[in-house]
C-alpha cells in the first residue's frame, strides 16, 4: 500500500515532510486534514488523532510504520531511501545539519509564531523583539553561506526546514532583506527546486484563494503549474 502523509494546506511542518518525500522520489498519498482559516490547524482526521498524541500534522503511515513529527519523518525517509542523501555523509557534518534543522524548527520558527496575531501591532515590543530575533538568525545563516551554497554543505533537510520556516516568517512581516544577500540567493536557489515549487505553489494558491497575503518573492508561483509535473500520487 502506498505511504500516506497527513498534512494541512498551510502546515509548514507538513510541507517539510512533503518536500522531502518528493526529493526522494517516493510515492505517497497526501491527506489534507480539516483546517480553519486563521492559521490554526484542527487535525481531526481519525488517523492523526490515533497516531499522534499531540494531535498535530504531519503524520506518516507506511505499512507498520506510523510516526509523527516532521523531523522523525525526515529520519525515516532517509533510512528508507538513502539516495539522494539529504543529510551529509560524515558524523560531524550530519550533527551540524541536524542542529541547523533543529534551530530552524525550535528557535527560529517560535519567533515567527510570536508574530501570529500581531500583524496590526508590528511596532509593539513583542513584535519588534521577534523580528529582531529572526534578523539575528538570518545573519547567522548568512555566515554559513560564506563557505557553501547550502546551509549544511550540500542541499538537504536543513535547507528544507529553514526554507519553509522563512516563508512563514516573510508572511508575518519578518522576511529576509538585502542585509543578507547570500541568504537571498540561497532562497532563490532552493525555491527553484521542483520539489519545493510543487509544495509551496499549491500553498500560495491556497492563501491567494482565501484572500490572504502571498510573499512578493513567491508571487510567480500563483501563475501556471508550479508543480512542474512533480506530484504525489494522489490527494485525498
Ligand atoms: N514538531 C512538530 C510540529 C507539528 C506542528 O506544529 N503541526 C501543526 C501544523 S504546522 C499542527 O498540527 N498544529 C495543530 C495544533 O497544534 O493543534 C513537527 O515537526 O512536525
């Protein structure tokens, strides 16, 4: 039976898992769970409730494997199909890449979450602090890109995680700027990947259809077929 990935139309963590599966060339059925239109996901799908005590997406079912959490799913996909590799080869480089992925999910993204609900108060102290924290993270990533085209050497999970997190940061008013030119070039490079376009394109079209903001740098995805022929096997 084909692997099933449970996500939501605006789930940045689900998008991480979806991009990774596409990069690996793995077939999967994408199951979109119910969702309300105010940045809140209500994953009432019975399989999500059964498998994830946190009741969150993404959840992956592959035969006897039933797991949740985007990073856990990264690890499973890497074990399942080692090529193309999305973690670096050496132990030290892998540790570094995992650290960057963790920082993106657990340090950078929580600052973005702070901005949810503050869109009309971007000069308020908590919004200013969250934007400053995002800018600090961008500056750190800019330094990483002095040595390589991607955050942890070759393109991989660290890039996927931070790309998705920064899309939401931009939507909430904490996007990257010309202060980090290497990072802007990285954004364009990663954003051109067919797997990334295939996931971010529909997400932007969903936002647009619900009269919600689409970042300037992603406006082009509203035109035409952003999936470029890369599709998961079926949407449920
Ligand atoms: N650490 C988890 C985070 C998952 C997460 O926050 N999922 C969100 C959607 S992007 C969700 O399902 N939220 C619903 C809720 O918390 O009630 C991961 O990496 O998968």
